[in-house]
C-alpha cells in the first residue's frame, strides 16, 4: 500500500499528500516538489466491495524514509520485479506498471 489518506476539508490533493507523508513516513515535502500524474482507481485491499480513488504524484526522495503512525515498515521494490510481496491492487495493477514505463529519472 502507498502512504496516503483522506483529504481534510478544503485541502488540495498535494497538500494532503505532504501532510500524510510527514505523518506516516516522517518525510518533509513541499507541494511544489510533487508532479501530478493523474487520478487512478482500484479495488480496495482491505475493504471488500469498496473502491480506492487515488490522486497520484511523482516525488524524488533523497532523504531517509522512516515508518511512523500507522505504517509498520517501508520496503523499496523494483517496479518491474516486485518479488513475492503481497501488494494492494492499486500498487500491483496501476502504480508499479506506471513506474515501470516511466522515463529514466522518474521512477
């Protein structure tokens, strides 16, 4: 699963992502560092019968990413070879293929 969550009232998707990244991964990011990739959806991993709708951004990370809040661990994966990890449908079916076809320097 990706870090993220629900937006607060009057909060933009970019501002929400920056807040969630700070809360969940101790990562300080400004909205102007994000590049919007689009809105994608997939079946929710842990809520049968529900759909996840995600505003997806690209962000180049150069600092340490540390699990905090409700995140137990952080694992980096190669988009083209995620191994045997059990992945949420959004990650498996949308985000990894999106990253795998990304231009060099984006993934």
